[in-house]
C-alpha cells in the first residue's frame, strides 16, 4: 500500500490573526472582561492568519442549523476542489476511485458529504464509501490507516481519503470560556485528499508499513464536543501537553520496536500541528529538534490547526518539499478525542 499523491485546498476567504482578533473583540464588546487576554491568547498560538468558509460578516447571527447548512454547502464545494486537485496530480480520473474514505468532525450530513460528491464529480455508481465521524484531529491519520487496511485486501484497487474540516462554523460566539477563546484563535478551515494504491499498483510515494492506535483510558474529558442547543462547543483541556510528555515516548518506542526499529531510524516526522504547547511537548518527549518538525510549525503559522486536515497538509508538503531518501522511514502521527494517538509507519 503506497501513497500515490496528496493535495490540500483552502477556502478563498483569508483573514490575518489581527483582523480576526479585532472582529471578535468587537462582537463580544463589554462582555469580554479582559480584551488584552484575548489578544494574548491569540498571539500565543503562533498563527498568523486563517482561511474561513464564509466571509467574516456572514458568521454574525448564525444558528446551529444555519451553521450546519453552511457546512454541508461549503464542505461539498471544498471537498470537490481537493479531490479534483489530487486526481489531477495523480493522473487519475474520478471513475478510477474504488473506495472513497471521508473524514470530518465539524458538521453533520446525511446523506454524507462523500455521497454528495459521487454526484458532483460523477464517481462510479459502484464506488465504495466509508464516512468516518468523531475522530477530530486524529482523523487524517486514521483515514490513512483504514485506507491502507482496505488495500491490503484489494491490492489492485485505488483508495482516496478526503478530509474536510470547517472549524470556524463550530465557534460558539457567546462562549467566553478560555478553551473557546483559544479555539477562536487556533482553528481554521480547509480540505485535503490523499490517493493510495494497493501493492499491485506502481507508485513513487511512501509505503504504509504499519499503524497503531493507542487509547488512553478515562480521558474522554480532554478533547471533543459538548453538543448543545447552540451547536458544537469545543472541549479542549490543558492536560494534553502533559499527557504527551508522559506517554508519547513509550508509545512510539513500543510501536517501532514491534518492527525492529528504534527512534533513531526515523528520518521524517509528519506530525499534526495541534498547537505550540503540544508540539513543544512532542519534541521534548521524543527528543527531536524543532527543525525535524519544520513543516508542521510552518503549517500551524500559515493556516492554524485544521483538525483532521492538518496532518494531511504536512504529508502533502513533505512529498513536495522534503522528498526523503529511498529506503528511509517516517512516522506520521496525530492525536484526537478519546483521548487517543494514531501512529503510522512509512517507508520511502
């Protein structure tokens, strides 16, 4: 199972972090007890700006239903763009997709977004579909593993993973809690797609050698959604960096050891940009320099955290910009609600 190519796209509406901070300060007005605190939180996440599904003025007064209607409309449009981009790069047509995996956690749709894309892009009527919901930031990594698992059974086929996250449509505009204020400065919108092919097909990209899921018992409170009458309220705990420092090295060592490898064997890290404190904790836990995560830090600074999309953005950028040496190993990883870590071993 190899990665043939990957691509990402962003909504057209871009705003600097300063512009977004100013808009939120104006929206909250006197309700915001300490405006300087909001600015500090937004500076601390080290994001320069973000792409949003809608124009800034369109968010005012959105109900849960209005936000979800916008999610469906924009996710189909952005997802179609991402699929078209990766297929063009791969030299494939929509009819060559055998299985479409779709990952998202920022909206609800039945029929799912992937079903709507079958119609939009004229995929084969017998295309297989697997929509995956609720995985949060780990979804991109999970999607790769599920696609690879499928291709082990069908080595002559082609699977495509599509991730679309419109985090801006989940922002609770009346919630002044610290997690929501941080989320208002950290998360952005985007889509990414990855083409994977079975062992019977030729591809220049990395092989998906193995994967592992690590679930941490009794940590459901660390990350996720509170579903309320007003929508999807973010759950984001300050415990995450400490958990990374405590658990990540052991998790990675156990995973690599099962394949007779050590951390020194990993030349490329494809890491989800969860936020500065999480990335610093990851570097400390695995004793890797900041440069090893350069593309992850760049993605965070340019676009913010795109939830499940982000690790796929880093993967696509790695394929374009870093081209690891043939035979070298890479580690793709992301964390998400559960709380859980997803690890993927790659070989170029």
